[in-house]
C-alpha cells in the first residue's frame, strides 16, 4: 500500500512538471524529445544552438535551430517556457505567426538566388542558420529553379516553403 501511494505521489509530481511546460533553456535532450515534432536530432540541435548562442528568449529564437520551422513552432508554442531567473518569460499564446509584419512582407519579394544571408533572414521562418545553409547550398549546387527548391536545403521543409511563397522569387 505504501508503495502504491508513493508511486501515485510521484506520478502526480511528474504530471505537474509536464503541465508546467518544458524550459528550452534548461531541458535535456530527453526532455526536449517529449515535445511534438522534436526528435533526438532536433533536440540535439536545440541544445547545441543554446550552448553556442546562449539562452532562448522567445519562440522565434528557436527558428534559428536547424530543422525547426513554422509548423514545429506552432506545435510547441503552448508547451514551452523560457525561464529567466526562475520565472517563465512572457510569450504570446497560440501559434507563432511568422508571416506578418516582417521586412520581407512590407517590401518586394526576396530573390533567393541573389540575396545574401541577411536578406534571406527577412523571409518568414528563415533565421541565421537556415540563411547560411541556403547560401551554402546555392554556392555548392547552383541557383534555385523555384522557391520550392529550397526544400533541398537541410532544415527547410514544406511548411517553411509554404510560409514564404508570397514573398519569395528566383528572378
């Protein structure tokens, strides 16, 4: 009976931890894999980016992690926290809107065959590491025939391509 009671208390404490959210600034790779769409490779990339660049402040900061795009961000929004001094940071509830109020939407479309890394970062869902990967791929494999060809770049998937469709050009 004592053992059953102990297990019940332990499971309740674990449940409270899960409901509190995953702190992406302190979570281990194992804890990060509990998030939807985050497998071992993405969890390792999150930890590596956090180690190299310091703590994440917002969900948008996670966009700089290879393999994480708008779809993944939307899925993990209600499940993550960014603790600062032991307190959860404020972040907006609901899906991350990576397509509004960005420099690329306010200006003309970005030519992915001519833009440098900083120009590519104005595209929704394209952070510093994805922009660098696009430039590297373009240098190695030649220009992109269409914006959907960005999917040949590691970390750029269909959701990212769909998010930039209206502000991307190859001419």
